[in-house]
C-alpha cells in the first residue's frame, strides 16, 4: 500500500473525513457509491482488474458510458493539473482561437510547470491551448484565465461547466491545479470531463498531439512535448492529461482507441508515473471486450439534468457538501502533525502493517516501469 493510501486510511479514522463521507448518493449507479474496488463478478475464465499503483481510479467505455471498474470512484481528492482539462472545456468555447494575449510578468512568474511565456510577447489562444495541454503550462493556464476575464470569472466558468457535466464533487479554485485547500475532484467526475474533452476537437486535438512548435523570442519557435508518456508508446492512445503535485501524487487521465472502441481511465494518487497503472487498466479493459459487465454509467449532461430534477436543489446540496469534503480533506493532509498520541499509535500500526504487506507483494518484482519518467 502506498503512503498516499496510508494517509487515506488514516483519513477514514478522523472526524473530518467522516464529515466528508456524509454525501448524498452519487450519480452513475449505486455500486459506484461503495468504498474500495468495485467490479462486476467475473464470468468463468475472466480475470479481475490488475492491482495498480493508485489511490483511486476509474475505467470506462467513452462511447457507451459504461463504467467497467473503479476504486473509490466518488471520493474527492486533489487532482493536480487534471484541472486544466476543465479549464480548456470551460473557457475555449467562448474564445476565438486567434484572439491574442500579451504575456505579463504575472503569467510568466507563476510557480510550477511552465511552457515558457515571455512577458511582452503576443500569443494566440490556440498557442496557449497547446502550451496548456502538452507542457501543462501553469503560465498558459494563467494567461487563458486572463483572456477569459480574470481568475474569478475563469474559475466560476469552470465550476459551472463541471456542474453542467455532472461532475458534482469537483471544486475548482485555480485554472492550473496547483495545490489549494479544498480543490478536489473524483475519478468519476474526471471521467465525465474526459468524455466531454474527447468530443471537443479544440481540446482533444492538442491532447493527442505529441509535439508542437511553440513561439519563442528572437531565436524563433521551440518544440514542446506532450508529458503523457502513453503517446507513442501505448497503441491507440488519444490523450488526455497528466498531473503531479506533492499532495496529489501522480495523476493521469488517459484514453485509447482500438477497433472503434475508446476506453478512458482516470488514475489518482500514484506514487510513480501514472502511465503504468493506466496502461494496465486499459489492457484489462480491452481484453475484457465490449461484453464486459458494467458497474455504473457515465451520465450525459441531459441525463444529469433529469436526475437532478427541477429547481436544482440536489445540485445545491451536493455543492455544499463538496465544499465541506474539500475542507475536510485538506484538514486530514495538513494537520496530522497535531494528532494526539493515541491517533499517532493507530497510524503507526497502519504504517507497519501496510509496509510489511507491500514488501511481501513486491518481493521479486522488477523496479523499472514501462514508461520513462519525465
């Protein structure tokens, strides 16, 4: 079990996490509301989903919306740069691809991953989109938010789009995904975003692009590369987005197409590169075939509206609890150093037991992953 999983287990013991779990039945089916792994009982000869390096995940058929497997599919967690997929979905429809933006010092100086905006240089929205999706540029995210009217307007649009899509346990606080207390999403919600992105060429196009010549200064354009290591390595990969922060761990939304069937998987909280976990889940999903029995469904926006009923009261209730869940998760991750000796004793026992289990599972396994680290 990973250290992130240990923290998640500890969270289950804490009062704050108890508050976070008291949410109404989520969309997508009753089975997905169950904690832990959810998968249909295999038919004779079928295999179970692989054990992967992830704190939570979901695997679904993007065409039918059938969810094939999940692990804590509705538990809110930090998404890291996967938030940028929501940034693109929310902002791009109202922006002209050729609209320009002169980069500012505020754009260029933002922390974390950057595509390399130069203050005073002019960029188009289209160029910024490639910087956002390939290089996971926090500077590009900041710039797009400015083009859309500023940070608050951009984040409001992101949360409105999440709400429309049915990502009711998603709460965006930034356009770039840097750790922010209360900024959370779930594997199910992120799969909804992935399905929407695959249907939007302005998002899907950059997401499946391996390299792009990004405008530079006096030396001319320079090549940026897509951080998704499945591209060019895993057959049929068509995107979508990577992420990493110290709090979220490695995160990934991956999609691959074979024989007219597109699968999407969301991996959260991996200790190593999330591509290995995603590839293993996709392998299992393609091997299971179109006849695999679902355990839930990714609802369409129309179905979400029908589920919620008139007046939006269900959405308001969920939104309020998402806010509480985000605060509770941040409390768990940031205040463990204030635990009483009794809680530290419990957490220490969990660490010892899970370490022994991990050592036993990993004995004899190779350490190298299938895809190179960035």
